[in-house]
């Protein structure tokens, strides 16, 4: 196992990463919960929201932190 030096990661990138990881994870969890509660429409809405958030995260990181 090797140690990784993360001192080069900017505070902005770290904060954006944390916010989007929480957003995508929360929406994905809510979508799965709604599917188990047999509320398919709400479940799909949360899944779509999670996918849109993931795409937004990728675009923001590529554009601002490149």
C-alpha cells in the first residue's frame, strides 16, 4: 500500500467534490428508496436528478479545474 500526497488539491476542488458527492449520493438513495416504496414516478425523477447532477459535476470539474 502506498501513501498519496493530496496537498496539491485546491480547497475549491475539494468543496465542489464533497458537495456533488453528497448531492448525487442523496438523490440516488432517495430514488432507490422510492422504488422500494413502489412510487415509480418519484423514483425515476430522483434517478434522473442524480444523473443530471453527475453530468454537471463532470462538466464543472473539466471546465474550472482543468
